[in-house]
C-alpha cells in the first residue's frame, strides 16, 4: 500500500477548516462496522480506540478539487509534540473492510507543510509511560499484547524523528526489522534528555508485532505479564529489551 501525500493548494487556514469538517463528520468505531472489519482481517478483532475515526462516505480526490467517488474511510488525526493538529491520515475502504478500489487508498492530508515525527495518539500516556510503533497495526498489536498505551507513526523515518510530548518519562519503542536503526536513533535521543527509553522486539521468528500478536497463544501468558510488570517497575536494562527474554 502506498501513501499519497496530498498537495494542498490552499492556505493553511482553509486546509484546517476542511480537515475540521472531515473530522466533524466522523464517528467512533463500533464492533461490526467497516473499521472493525478492516482490522479484523488482520487478526485485530477487538474494539478500537475512539481516536480512530470512521467516515461513512468520504470524497476521494488526488490533490485537486475534483472528486472521484465516495468511500467509507478511516480518519486518524496526526499531532505533533506540542499536541497541535498537523494532518489527517485517511484510509479509504470498501464496505467489507478491504482497501477501496482507488489509485492510492492511503493518503495523508497535511494542514501545512509535511512535518516529520508527527504521530497518532491512540491512547493517553499512563504514569509517564508511552509506547510508540511504526504503523497503526503494529501499535494496536503491541497494545493488545502488552497493555502499554501507544502512539503510532507513519514510517520508519517518522519513528526516528518522533516528537516526544512533554511529560513522557518512560518510552517503550516497539520495533521490527523495518525500523531497527530508527528505533536505536530514537532511543538515543530520548535518553539524551533523561527519558528512560527501551526497545522491544518480537520474538523470533516473528517479523513484526502483528505476527507476535497473532501467535500469542504460543507463548506463556505469564511472560507477557512479567514484561508489562517490568515496564511498570521502570526497570532500565543496559541492553535493548526483548519481551520474551
């Protein structure tokens, strides 16, 4: 799936107005709706956080005012480290939850210039602890598997540039083979400002956290509980963390 960066040919104020109107027309996901179907196809058959919004009939465009039909869509706000609204991530869907039959089913609508390191705040931090992963599916899988409240970034480059909000004391970085070096860069940057940051990777041979979650029955549940407790105790190991070591 490709990401089309929508080119805004209008001023930032007008772009913000359009984005606000899109959000106003959305609703929280519900079990059985198109959003639930989309994630259930990937094995994430659970109630979704309310920060993931659903639009029942969103106009599809390609950087112009010309409309190419309407489709259901996931609408997810992207914010920066100052909690300012920066963009909307749009995922156009078919009624059965599969990607819509359009040129690029995934788009990012920027309010101003493209900004690295913005994120989807899927959950609120808890006691200074927040997790981050590359991609919403990875973040949801990590949350369902470990209970850590999560943010998601759009790309490996955004993980390296993740804009850490004020008040985060512990950062759990859920990495995979696609973003290993970017996770290390984020960890170093977070530690340089006094944040206790650890990297967690899926157990072998799982390539990502979505696979880890899908195979969760293959691992003793007490290992998962122990991993969450280790985060809660704020254990700061000298090496990168693995939830199954």
